[in-house]
């Protein structure tokens, strides 16, 4: 069953004064809670999966945070047995793989997109590496 929506509820960011030098970036999505929610426009129950995404910047030689982006929200997920999923979450703090994987992928896609914009405002590197164009080398030429 699919992810039917990702809603952001909170966005928080901060940057220390001294950010110079090489930085490490750690992106961490976490599922905080699961409950059932009535989806009004389709009159069905769905899972409301609360998430927190943290993008933490640290100096290469330290674990001390020099910048941080935090995003919180919910993922709406359609499943055949929402009550069973919520019961399993409440007992074991665990979700089935067929729910976790698309949920985390959706959280990362939506949050990273927002974090890229925020990182520019904070004047820190983007949380993912962008591809770079390079000059062609003569040795890369293939004649077959």
C-alpha cells in the first residue's frame, strides 16, 4: 500500500558562529509514533506516522554540532490493517518492512529537499553531494 502524503509540522535550524573547516553531515530520519487517522477526502483510515528528521553538521575532528536542521511531521500511509500495525507498534515499537522502507524514503526525499534550501540560508554545505561536471580526459575516449 502507498504513502499518500507527507506533511511537515515543524522546521527548526541553527548555526554556530564558527563553522569553518571541513564538515561532516549526518542525516537521521526517525519514526516517533504511529496512530490511526481518518482521511476525510477518501473516507478511509490510514496510518499517521510521526517522524523527525535531523541533519547535523559537525567539524571533521569533533562530534560537536556547528549547525543543525530539524524537521518534524507526519506520513500518511494506506494499509489493509491499520489497527494491527498500530497494535504492533505499541507493543514492539516496530513496523513491517513494507511500511518502514517507503515511509523512510518519503521522509528523506521531502526533508532533504527542504534541508537543501535551508542549508543555503545557513551558509553551510548542502546535506547531500551534488554531481559535478568534469573536463573530459583524452584517455577516457574509446574508439571501437
